[in-house]
C-alpha cells in the first residue's frame, strides 16, 4: 500500500505522483537521502481515513457515554 519517491521525483512531477498513487490505491512516501520527509496521500484515501477516524471517534465517545450512564 506504499510506494517511495525521491524529493527530486516529487519536484519534477507531483501531479504525476498523485495520479499514479490514486490509480494504484497507494500513498507515496517522499524520501531525501534515504530519510522519510512526508507522505503524499491521494484524496480518495484521505477521505477514507477521515471517515474511519470519525467513526472511531464516535464509537469511543459512545462507549464513554455508555460507561458513564
């Protein structure tokens, strides 16, 4: 679920990296000198992550509420 790209690759074609990541259903970890700098996440994966976090947050809130009652 992960690909890697150098800073130079990202600078040369960030749109191409996002398109490639979206089509493969992967995120891209951007590296400089073999050290991770950050992650490019296609919007569809980002939205899915947000939905999952909201669902987990809601479930946790409901659990706490049930424990209090």
